[in-house]
C-alpha cells in the first residue's frame, strides 16, 4: 500500500519548474518601460543643433527614463542655460512625461582678446585686439565679443594683460550721443520709416535707451542708440 503524503520525485520536480515559469512570464497588462538610448539620442541632436561644430557633448544621467512608460510619440527636447552648462528637457506626449538631463558642452570659439597690454582708460584701436580660440568654460556666463570691430572705440575700464578675453565688464562702449545734442531719430511704424529731429535729454552708448524730446511738439519719447543712429519703434 502507498504511504499517504508521498509524492513521486518526477512530479515534485515538474511542480518546481512550473512555479519558476510563472514568475518569469510577463505580467498581463504591464506597460513597457522607456529605453534610455532614444532619449539620449534626442537630447544630443537638440544640443548639437545650436552648439559649435567642434563641440564635445557630455550628458548627465538618463537612466531615469527606465522608470517612464515607453513613449509612443516623437520626443521633443528643449535646451536652456548658458554654455558650457545646459539643461535639456525631454518631453513625451503619449504617455505624458518629462525628463531633465544635465548637459556639458566642451568647445572652443573665436573671441576677441587683447593683442597687447591695455591700460585702464585707454581707447581701444584695431591694433589692440585680435581673435583667438578659447574654451567656452573660460568665459561662461559673461558677455564677450566675437568681432574685433565691435570693441573698437570702446574704453578699457581696467588694465588688461596680453591675451585677456574682452568682456562687457572690462570695457565701456563709447558715448555715441551727448546730452543736449540734436539727433536724427529713425521712427518705424510697421513698414514705414520716418525721420524725426529731436534733442537728446541724456547721453547714450550703443544699446542704451535714452529720452529724446521733439522740439516742435515738446513730446518726449524713448529711443534706442544703435550704430546707425537713434531708433524708436512706434508700433507694428
């Protein structure tokens, strides 16, 4: 007579394998996870579209994409920040999710440098300036010049050694307009340009907004100082 509770070895082994198969089988209704590789590719393409041609692009972690459901719509990427440190935001439309990726861009660009020592108060001439490739990391977040002629005529507000990168804080644009000066203002309204003669109420450098008075009407209005003269936008 067979003893109670005894199980044949073959049957016991089959039962164990069946249990493993149940554990390994994909669960019904479980959504696929996002592969990080397409996310990384989309971010690289978005950064490369505006980065210098010689740039090396390094991405921060994108493994967080694995916790997202697989994106079934084209990924869109927006890039913010100032070179060399950027942040890319990857957007998925279906299902909706967002992933933030830090980006570092290693590149060189030609910027204006001092071609000889410059003293504070000196008016810059073309011979004082040169273009030289410099790592973006040396001037990250600062205003620099990409054409030497943009700095010619400016005044150095500090002494600069040979090879120093010119920045917006190291030089001062020359005064283009003096207070009380009679100037011609180009007034634009839609596609129509009108020239107005006015009196500058304050001095102005390139890019400054100054107040101008129309002597015939007494009306005061703001105008932007440009290389071609003062400009006021009256409307579209």
